[in-house]
């Protein structure tokens, strides 16, 4: 995924050097480094203080997924650092821009934090190590080849002399960067690849961790906002006469189709906002509802025109000529990210400068957004990254909260203003997981072999709405086919089917879509893996054996599937009343599979008891964190599959809070057993991939338990009592 | 003026009586470990103790609390139980984003006070706070580890 804000194109100038190679840039003394340590850096990635504290610069952002610790492990590994002395800091996008993007891409989405920067951050650590050792060699006047290093201490064995990194860092900083930087064989890793504790955990257990929503500044005011809840609607009238007189209110700001109240505290701002009477002109979508959206998508299922994602042979003829034709229609609704910490940002604007403190998954996009909203050039703006109370793609898709905070702050030049969305605002103005339907058609021969498959997706393209430049010239959205591609390292289809057609009839309702953990892989895996299961049953074959026959040419896909089948005991009797289902998929560079165990009571109550999950992510930088991501991704994916849907009525989102958009809680969390099986030679993501297989494995287990095929999500809308 | 005893200290606050305790704690006292998640007592991120009982502070107006009642936020949780839970949280790397964990630890403390040796089923029943990162299984393991450490 490349979820880059539309406005970020201006950053693309000169990125070739960053993407293609490694540049060591040196700190210009007295520079703009507001957020960075004052100690001179060894290079852009590494600062070592005289007391041997190692500060590793992190370009990507931590939002719970563990990227910060993983990246620090990779740099530390090559640096030969003492892990107990490692801390981190975030450069700002302004600093990155001023230094010709020496830190590369800041975007933290698409499970790319580690896999797409592992090479250059490791080179940063290795180069710093070489410079530190050279500085020691220079000081001792010995050849650098005679030195060894371990845990941040350089040793000259012949003379038994030792120097810690902190003693030579200042001299190292003045050296030229090495041209040839070799990286370690992952087999020799001692820091990377190990299940180390995460950094920055203590503050998350004692209330001391400062998230974006907690940021304060002297003289800061607080803002609450209500943006027009109707898609395409406009404000007709605003009566703020009562709100203006309420305690603490400083200013009422109306812009675009939003009304914001600025007050001394956020609670007073929110209370006053509720007293503002706003009338809307609903516009052309005023009567839009989920039924109408579903009808639009349904028409796409048989539309003659569609974008092709993957095809070989002649699927139509093969299916028509098949002994048995199987057809099924599925649907997956809109979902909201619903991060625990609602959207927020603190902005200070003056005619000369604009600064923002916020939780964002893409600080460079936030900077571009800030520049536009502030009416100031990029180099007069900056973004200070705060800890995120969850991201899941929401804070990558749109920086709308940054634009709003600045627009409000512009009304109060020089005064810091913190804008916080209420949960209700967050629910109404999400960037929702796109809505789709899918018609699956398959043909079986007399022996139950799959001879043809047509997968017709109908529904929303994320890029068409939020990032149209990401579409191909003919209008096709390649992201729609995540995990369904004919090949490639990102998301390859795991079956060989003699006649195959996967296509997409694009239908774009006026509801803003976004990149939601797993993105299009989620529904693609639900559709494909449910239907493969249906075909297996229609063919009278075991779902595992049916898949294996189609997966002979896809050994990595097959390996994870086999691993979960074996660990879960597929083919052996399950405990009484327990039923199993399988699923596999590949996305964001990783191969994943799951076997779910469920029970369904006579009353139709579903319990997801256990999920065995496997991932081959190439290299596993921190297995303990990967284990956490797998369990967490299941909580996110199962919540959606079991109970969540965002629906539309009267041109707006119906759900307002967690009472109507329930989140999976402890009581519904299954036992999760993980198999982390990195096969080496490639880098796959871990934050998202396992989410793909959570829902389809459960859906297939429900069928095994009840004989009922749930084809429309969420599952709660289907009566699971045995027919 | 409304007076509140928070973490052992009495604060005089100039707030409207219907101000939720959560926002008084965050904006008036400046203790930000107690989080806003939903405002309707659904998620539990705002959990605090009042006289030893865990309460969702987003839905509790300050006027409903008297000066004599002892409010304790995550920053003021110094009991052996909370310390054991915090240690288990770090041992097992429970937090991901961490935003909900103040509330989870408040809820877990309340659980171990009433059920010192909870079963899996009891943990599932009693722990109703939302974690969007899905750290539930490690929360459960953390509670059991802390319970075990407290018995030792």
C-alpha cells in the first residue's frame, strides 16, 4: 500500500536518491533541529551522547504495532550497540525536507515500517559503527582492521585498550561516511530477531505516556468541532447566540461546512458546541441510505464492464462447460477505524510560521496539509509527532484533523489551539473500510476439480476517492486486487486455476473510504477463502485437500496452511461441539494462514474458541511483538466480522459511539496460538497480514458447525440456529 | 467552587457542576493518564477509583462526588496489587498503543481486590474495557501472573 496524501506529491522530487540508495547526511550545526537531540549526530540515524546513551532516529511512527522497537533493533544490530542504552527520537518532516529526505519515507501504513526501510536503516547503523571504529583507530593510531566491537565498546586486543562509543562519537561525527557498507547475515543477529521487550512501555502502565490528546502548551485553548454529517451537505444557518455566552467560550469559528467552538477547556468547548443550532441543506445525497448503496453495488456484479485484476485461460467458457456450476454472492460492509484516541491536533499559527503537534501515521502528508491550511510555504511549517492512541490506517488516510486545527488556530494568531474530535465526530467522519460485494462463480469437472473461477468484485475503490493519482491511466485501482495478483512480492494469488478471471466493477458511493488495517485484502480473503471452502464441499472434498491440489505451485502459501492444519489437528476429531475452518492469504509481503475453532449453541450463539495462525514474514525482527500483532489483528478482524458495520441513513452515518458500533471485548477474544515461521530472503509485514484470515477461517468453521454459509457480514445479522 | 480529593490532595476547582469527573481530572488537575475514549461509559479508558470502587469518570459529574470521597487515578495507584499488575504488564509486554491501559489496570486492580485468584472465565466476565489493539490475551495472562505473584 502506498497511502500517500494527494498533496504529498510535492515531496516526490528527489526521492530517487533516498529510495534507491543510502545517503549519509551530516548535521549542519546550529540547524533547525528543534525536535532532535543537541548532541552532534554520527549520522542521520545515530546519535551517541558522551555518557554512551544511543539515540536512534526513527522515521516511521509507533502506534502500538512495535515498529519503533523493531527499527531500533535493526539499527542497533548493525551498530553493535548496547541495547540497554538505546533510546529513540523522531525527526520532524520539516527536518527531513530540509535535509533532502535523508530519513526517507515517514509513512507508517501498509505494514511497511520495517520491511520497506530495513535495508537503509541497517546501513545507517553499520555506517555509524564503521565511523566510530575509524575514530577509535585514528585516536590510537592503529589500523581499523585490528579493532573489534561489542555492545558499544571498541577494543584493540593487541594493546588491551578499550573505548566506549560515547568517547569517540564526536570525532566520528567529523569523519566521512563510508562508501561501501556491508550488512550482517541475519543468521548472526543478536539484537534483531530476538523477542526483546518493547521500548517506551513503562509510561503506558503508569499514566505518564503523553499522547497527542494529552499535549498542553502555555496559554493553550481547546476546540471542539462539528463538521456537516451529511455527505455533500452544506450549512444552511448557524445560530451561536447562546453558545457565545457560555462559560469559557472564546471564539466560534465557521469554515467550510464545519462549526468549531474555542474555549478555555475542551469540555466547555464541547458543551457550547452542542448549544449551537446548525441547520443543513442536505444536497444531492440527503436521502442516501445503505439499501441504495447495496443496490448500486449489486448492479455491478453483472455489469459488462470491469477492470481485470488477474486472468488466465477462459473462465467463462470453462464454467459454462463445467459438469457442476457453483455460484455465491457475498458482501462486506463499511467499517470505521475507531482508534481509542479520537482524532486531534494542536496548532499554533502566526503569519510567519505554523507548528502542529499531532498523532499521525504520515507526518510528511501532515506537513503538506499544514502548509496548505496555513497558507505558508512548507519550510515555514512543521509537525511534531506525538504518540498515537491507535492508527490502523485512519491517521494515514487523511490529515483532515490537522487542516481543521490550523484553520481554527488561524483565527487566534499566536495562541496554541488543541482540537479534539468527540467520539461521535470520529464515528461520523471516518475514512471507512470500503464497501464491496462479490459474486463468485466456479466450475467443477466430474472428478470435483476446479476448472474455472470467476471472482467479480463490485464496489468502492479507495484511491478513486482519496488519491485518484494512484489509479492507473485507464482508471483501474490496482489496490482492489490485493492478494489476488498473478504474482509479485506484495500480494500474490495462492492458487493455480486453469481458467481464472478476477475483475472489479468500480462503484463509488459518496462515503469517504480509507485504508483500514488489512485494507482490500480483508474482503478479498473473505470472498475467496469462503468460496474455495464452498467449492470443496460441493466437490465432496476435504477443504484442506481441495486447497492443496490447487497450491502445488505456491509452496510458501502452502507451507503456512500446512503448518496451521498440523498444529490445529486438522483431520483429527475436534472436541465435541467444536468445528474447524481454514483460510490462507498473502499480502504486504507475508504469507498467512489460520485454522479457527468455533462452537454454535442450539440458540445460535457463536463462540470463537481458538485460532491457530501462521505467518511467514521472511525475516522476523521481534517474534514476541509479532505474536502480539497476530492476536491483536484477530481482535480487530473478528470484531468487524462478528458485530461491526457502518451503515448510512438520510445521507449520514448512523452509528455514533461504541454502543452502536460495538468493539470486540475480552469476552469474545479467542485463544490465539501463533506459528512464526520466517523462511528468510524477503521482508514481509506483520501489523496487518494475519487479519486477512481471521474472518474467513471463522466463517468456514461456522459452516462446518451449522451447515449455514454466512455470506453477508457482519455475522450477527445471520441466524445461526441449525436449520 | 467544587472540592475534590484526588490522589490524596484536595483541589478546588472552578468548573460547572455537570462537568464530567474525567475532564476535571484531565483539564483542571492536569493528570492525563485517565483517558477520553467514548464519553458514554462504554470503553473504560477513563476508569478511576472512588473510595475503592472503579468508576467510569466520563459519565460521573463532579457534583456527584463529595470532598470526603477519595478519588484515585492511575498516577496515584500505589497498592501492591497495582504494582504487581504493572510489573506483569511489562514482563509480558501487554501494551501496544497503550492508550487504554490505564483503564485496564484500574479494572484489573478492582478485579484482583475482589477475586484474588480469578479463573479465565472470571477474567472474561469482569474485564469489560475496550482495547482496540486487541491485547486481551496478554491482559488476561498479566492478571494471572500478578495474582500468582501476590500469592507468593
